[in-house]
């Protein structure tokens, strides 16, 4: 995968997140999610802050002003405010990396550009799926997107579990599973989660 392909993967994940967030019903923001301790709004705030950190790690500016791992749940605030700008800024930052760049700064330490972009895509896409299933949307994680994210998940998930306490232990998947189901299970999620399961 080239650096350009990495940026395309990131922008596809951003599109998925935008579309899912746009479709959240007003009553859905306080709903439970596959992230067992977080509501829909908290998952969105976490995802937004994480994306902001991916851009800030490269530019040195615009660091999140709160902890992504303790996202707020301020139901009187507009959860969509600023999301589009953050996603545009991050995608532009990656798109403007000079050709031949071998390593870029990320919140997880220096990474090759395509892996860094895939890590950002993983965060955006998986949390988009969290929000989609929590709010009853028919918006599954795309198979090609899951395939593109897989390398980042394999390389980084254990580090994220050990260093930040994120992602539950990997789950078993049933025979005949899809690539998206395998990715979600590897990242500690039940691919068939529903709000009733919470």
C-alpha cells in the first residue's frame, strides 16, 4: 500500500464516520454502545479527539484540550460541531506529507506514513461502526475498508491494549466470518452486538 493509498483509506474511514454521525437520531446520543462504559456521544467525542491528535502529532498544533480516553457526555452540546473540520484537517495533513516521507509522528509514536494513516482510519471506522450499531443504522463496516485497516490492527492493537487499556481481549469468530467481523472481533468487539445486548 502506497502513501496515497493510506490517505485514501483514511478519507474513506472519515466518510463512514461522517455519514454515521449525520444519521444519529436526536434521541440516540445517550444510547449505550459496544464501548461498554461510553454513550454514543462519548464515542463520537473520543473519535473526534483521537483524529485531532493524529493531525497535531504531525503539525505540532491543535492538540485536543481534553482526554480522548475520558470523553465528555455533554448532551446540551452539538456533538457534530467541529467534526468535519477536524477530519478535513487531518486528511489534508496526511495528503501534504512530502513524497518519500519514511516516518511520521503519531499519538502512538513514529510510524511509516501508510501505517499511521491506517491507524487513524482504524480508529475512525471502528468507532463509526460502534455508533451505527448503537443507533440502529444499517451501515456495516465495509469489507474493503476492514481489509485496509487489518495491517494496522495486527501491528498496533496489542500495544494499545497494553499501553492505554483500550480494546477488550480479542474474541473468537464463527466459521465463515467476513473480514469486517474478524477485524471487529480482533479489536474486542462482538460483531453481532445490539443495544439489547448491553
